[in-house]
């Protein structure tokens, strides 16, 4: 059955003397190249304004996650000391000495001393995550007096730590944020400079003096506000926690492990 519009046209065509009429075609208006370019420019600006804050939020979320993980690691290290009466040794990152490098298990010699004074956090030994939010291993350093185990004498209430926390590289003890710490754990942050990757390879060295201080193997570590490469002090995105001997002593005494 034909609709009214079609029947009308058929009737018109069949009518004697009727002339064929073809309606003019209407042309739909479209965008010009200039208009399309402007639309794309606006979309690009809008997307850029969205991705900027989104990237910042992702970075802040990862920083918060790593800080929380470091706090949990600190408790795990103290818990290990409560159970074993000494701090764990680092997991070594290179060949030489007892143990296997980059396997997450603490490495120590038959003498009871750690194979290395600093290296990877022994994540397997502690039952903690292997890497930070950026896929690099946490760095861990322990004072020898607190990480020694039998047959070497373990720490007592008179033991002293050796690690110094500074606001800038190479500070003196008088300018330190904390002096004589028992242990330090850190994440090398988003740039990962100086860290050991999840694959066991060493990342490129940092450029700034403060970040370099956290990779040079001495007793000084820097903890300060995060900064970008264009700041006078240079880039810094390392995140640190440390264990004070006094905190460790109090926890050990409360648990009946000392004196």
C-alpha cells in the first residue's frame, strides 16, 4: 500500500498532459577546512587542560602509595628486629660475598655481619612488596651495630647507629635532621635515578647533588621537599623513612626483648 505522498506523485505522472517535475536537490552545508582546523585546535586545548591535572593526580597518588608502603616497611623492619633481636641485612645488588644479588633475601656472612651495608630492601625476607609505585626496588641501609647477628654480638641499649639524615647533600652532624639512625629505607621516586629496576639492572645516576647523595654509598642521606629539575637545588623526588635507635629500643623493651 502506497503512502499518500507517493500516491500523489503517481497520480500526477499518470495525468494526461502532466509534465515531469524534478525537484531541485538541496545541498547540505558542511564544515570548511578552516572551521575543522579551529574545532581540532579547541579539542586539543581542552584535552591538554584535562591531561595536565590528571597526570598530576596520578603522580600524587603514586607518591602517597609509596609513602604508605614505606611506613609499612618501617614497621616490618621493626617487627623483624622484635622477632630476631637484630635488623635484617640488605639484599646485595652485585657479585661478591655470601648470598645472591637482587633476589629479595637478606645477605650476611658466616661471621654474622651483613655482606653489604646497603642495597635492596630484602622484600622476600620481610614479606613486603618488591618494588615501589614506579617499578623499582626500595633501597635499604642498616647500621652494622644493629644488623649484626650471632656469632657476632647483637645490639644492646648502648648500641649507636651511624646513619645521618640531612636537608641537603653532605651536611654536618650539627645541621642534620636526624643523626645516628639505625636504618634508612627509601624509594628513588618517579625518575628512579640510581635505583635497581625490577629486572635487576641499575638505572642511570641522578644529576642533582641531593639525589646523588642517596646513591653514593656513604652514611649520609637527604630528605627534603620534592622539586623539579628547573629549581635552583635541582630535581629531587626521593622518599625516605628512617628508624631511630630510641624507637627501636622502646619497642624492644616493651616486647621484653631488651635489656
